[in-house]
C-alpha cells in the first residue's frame, strides 16, 4: 500500500458522493450523517497523503472504506426505499439492548434471496477508535453510528421471512456485548482468530443459539417454523448446529425448561452486566385476532406488536381451514403480508401521534 | 446458509491500535496512548485472577481480550509497562 492506493480510493469515493448528493433520507439523522461523512472526505482529500507513514495510510484506507460502506447503506435508506415497518419493529427490540441515542438503523437491499444479515464489522470499539483518530488529525467527529441491515430486495415486504431479521439482530447484539466471544475465551482460553476447528465450532454454535434465543424473545417459535421450512433437517456443521437441536433449544426457552445452552448464555449475559433472555412478547390468539375480520390487528403494547409475526405464521399455517380458506393461495399470502404491514404501520402512527400530543 | 451469521467478523479496529503503538515506540506523545496502558493493566488484572473476562468493557473488549489471550504468561510477571511491552503487544496485533 502507498499513497496512490488512497488517491484511487478518493477518486472512487468522489464518484459515489456525486451519485448520493440528491438523496432524500427518511430522517434528519441520516441527512446529518451524510454531511459528516462528506466533511471527513473533504478533509482527507485536502491532506498531504505523500507525507503519511504506512500506519496512517492503512488507517485512511479503513476510514475511506468506512465512508464507502456508509454511503452504500445511506443510498438504500432513502425515503421511498426503506422497509419502514420491519425496521420500526427491530428498533423497538434494539432499544431493549442498546441504550444509546446515536444509532441509526440503515438498510441495504440485496439481489440475493438469502441475503439477510447484519454487518458487524464496525463495532462500538471501532467507532471510538475511528473518532479518536480523526479527532486528533482533522478535528472532526462522527456523531451517529450506523447499524447496517441487509435484506433481500424481493423479500423486503415479506413479513413471514422477516423473522430472520430478529435472528440477525441477535447476532448484532451478541457482537456488541461480545457474549459468544467471552464464552469462548472463558471455556477455551482462546480468541476466535486463533481457535481450532473444535473451538470455532463452539463459538459459532454458541452464537447461533444466542441469535435464535434472542429472536424467540420477540417472535416466539416463528423462526423455528421458518427454519424448518428452509433447512430441511440440516445436520451439525462448523458454523451451525443441526436444525433439530436449534428448534429444541428455542422450545425449551419458550416452555421455561432447563437447558445448558440457555443457562450458559443467560449466565454470561448476567455476569457481564446485561439483562437476561426472557419472553418479550405477548401472544395473540389467531382465532380471536382482528385478522379473522380481515382488518389490521391493534396492539396495546410493543410486546403485542412483536407477536404480529407469530400471528402471521399461525394464520398462514392454518390457512386451509381458517378465515382464509376460500381465498386463492396467492391472495392468502398477500392478505397476510398486507395485514401485518398495516398493523405495524397503524401502531407506529398512533405511537407518534401520542408522543406529539 | 440457514440464517447466515454476519457479513464480516474481521477485527478491523486493529490498525488504529497498531498506529498508536507504533507512535509510542517512536517516542511520540499520543493522546490515545493511555487507552493502551489501561488495556494492558486490565488484561493483567484478569490474568492474575482479580477480574474475569466478563468484566471487560465492550468499548475495549477486542484490545483487552487480545492482549490477555496472547500474552497471559508475561502479563502475570509484568511489573512495569515498558517499550518492550508495547513492542510485544504490537507483534500480537500484527
């Protein structure tokens, strides 16, 4: 790497900024984040790259990548693209775990149907380091931290598969709190970078159980139902436990049955000063729900709001016998998705209305 | 596959710490050098059994745990942080 690497990055980024300049964002924080990234970019552009030592060049390479990634997600989080309803549900779940007001949830829409994930490369520790560095060098700081969610474009309004995003949010929270890493270090005295295959398997499986349990707090067994549909009874791998074991752990959690995986994770959460996993949803009986009258469900609380996904799954699974039985298959799918979307949307509008009264 | 974990788990904060360490070794005064000393001290506390891995702040988890897990034997015997300590930590991060 030399200063030409950074010069090239600057030119590429300039192109990216010129395309993003006309974006209209869904909120003011995104607008100000864009401006801060641009200010940082201009400061770097004006700097004397040729005088930088290798360490500074490497840091600038990372910072420019950080700006690039920020723009990519901001571009996909404009007013008319952002999947507002699912993001609002995830925000409520996020607020239970991350008590900071400088966070912006942003999305990127993938062309791949399996493209659900949270990007965890930029941790809080990274955010602090980058701010320390640019603060000392350019007297600039970045106020907001982006939490980056990627979801398939084609499924961005499919609320049955959206339960996966609660699992992905679980991975993000695990990464924020370093729970699986702490358990790996405590159990095997090793970091992930130096772990053997067995140790890596321990880490990855713990992380999967963490994410599954995190999701189950909010969406009950909806994720297990979906997992069962897509995984076809998969066996243990380096990165994922077998599906049956995953479903069993979630089932034990929901039935409050003793389970070593749950105990280990909850102990780690507790001794590192966090809340433990518990049910954070209030189940809605599908046979008594508003959905059976083909109207959006009203919710009394956020706990009920999170249950809308379980409600949707219950309606889908019983759609040969319930209020949907006379509809064509495609209509059933559309009705459920529309009802979930409108239910969330109504809840959010009423919440905002009440806040501004 | 079957709910991917995340896009990237590479610890990308390492270059910033390396930069601070290289500055300290060159003898430059850096406002952020205190964070390195604090991380070494905290890792030593855990190595000596006075604290646990669960007590590390999330803001510095990567640095403290990396020092702890790769430098434990020397941490236990460490009395004073010297230039050679920074050089050892830099080698770990590289």
